[in-house]
C-alpha cells in the first residue's frame, strides 16, 4: 500500500502488563520467544507492516530492561521509519492506552492499538485495518471465526474454571460470533472520546474493558470487522507460548501460516 498518501497513523503497542497467567515471574513483554523477547517480535511486525508514522510503546513502569531494548531498537530504524516513543503504562490496559494517547504527535489522525502479547501478527492484518480506516471507517477490528460452540452460563467463578458444574442458560448462534484480535484501528478523535467516557469507571467496570472497540460501541459509532489471522493469537497461557514457538519453528515459517 502507498503509505506516503495515507494520513499520519500511530500504533500504540500496549506492553505494560505483568503476564500473571503466563507465570514466568517477569513482565510478559520480556519473556523469550524464539530466543528474543516477545516485545521485539511485536515491534518488528509493526515496523515491517509499513503502516506507522509513530510507534508508541507502553511499558511497565520503571522497567529498565524493556526500555533499553526499545532504545537499542530505535537505532536500527532507518531514515523515514516510524518515530519510536516510550511511555509508562498504567494499572489497567485502558490506562496504558490513555497514557500512550497523551504523547502522540500532533497531526496524528488514525491510531492502531495493538497488544504486544500478539507478537506474531502478520503485516497483512495491519494493512487490512489501515485500508478500512482509509476507506472511511471510524473503528476497525480484525476478527477470526469462532470454532467452538459457545454457551452462556450462570457463572460461579467468572473465568470458566469452576469446579462445581455451572448451569447453562443458552447457546449463542456461532455464525454471528467472531473472536476479536488486535490491532484495532480508530479515527484518533473517536478513540479519545471513547476513552474519556471510561475515565470515571470504578475498578470492576475498568476490569471489564477488554478491548478498545467496546468503548467506541458505547458511543454508538459503527465498528467494522476485517479478517484477522489465526497466528495472531494472544500469548496468554503457557500453551499459547508453545504454539507461538511452534509457529516460529514450523517448516514454512510463521509468515506463511495465515488463515
Ligand atoms: N497491558 C498493558 N497495561 C496493563 C495491562 C495489560 O499494557 N496494565 C497489555 C499487556 O502488556 C498485553 C495486552 O495489554 O500486551 C493484553 O493484556 P494481557 O494479555 O492480559 O497481558 P497481561 O495483563 O500482561 O497478562 P495477565 O492478564 O495474565 O497478567
Ligand atoms: Mg491482563
């Protein structure tokens, strides 16, 4: 795509989480994948996609290791590459997004918010999101089909790990369901307005904000879905890390696995 004619697009890379579920005892962005920290895979993918005029990385507060990695990476960026900005993340993912939005360059029109935990997102997904924004959408999310049958229950734990049986209350129509990924793309003014609406949330409301698009939906702004990719999985649990390692080591290489 011709990025020279597209409006200034920033990518916010949220990498400030602690990685509790991965259980490595270190922030997830630092955990090695194919011999390199997860953060580096995510950064390289963004730069390779060619969509970003600025990449703003939200890091765990005071994490000198990740900051130094980013500073080294900055020296690898060629002339005409994106500006790399670092910011301390916040207590919640939404806080990290807000911290990053506060330091975007003047003139930025579009923003993509991407999870560092989705370290293997192919370039084509970034490009599809940006193309949909350029075509006039104010909010765009990459999605993939849901393979499991999905039921609603009366939850006892909130995370599906109940020991006692839970009562099933219904079955969702799978053809109307999509699993949602990042990068999620927005008109910047729309994303700012969406996050202002969430600034007064209490702790439990804030914990329920699992993506940015749901805040935009609350404004009544249409959100459009484009095709994501299965290798864009969010590395959350040890099993996900095994899968990501397998994708990197596969005979064809991760960039060919799309679908
Ligand atoms: N994230 C962030 N700031 C936070 C929490 C999360 O920037 N306060 C980022 C994570 O670094 C990750 C993305 O949001 O790239 C998605 O979050 P998740 O997969 O939940 O990562 P963690 O919060 O690190 O993992 P866990 O919930 O298991 O602790
Ligand atoms: Mg988390």
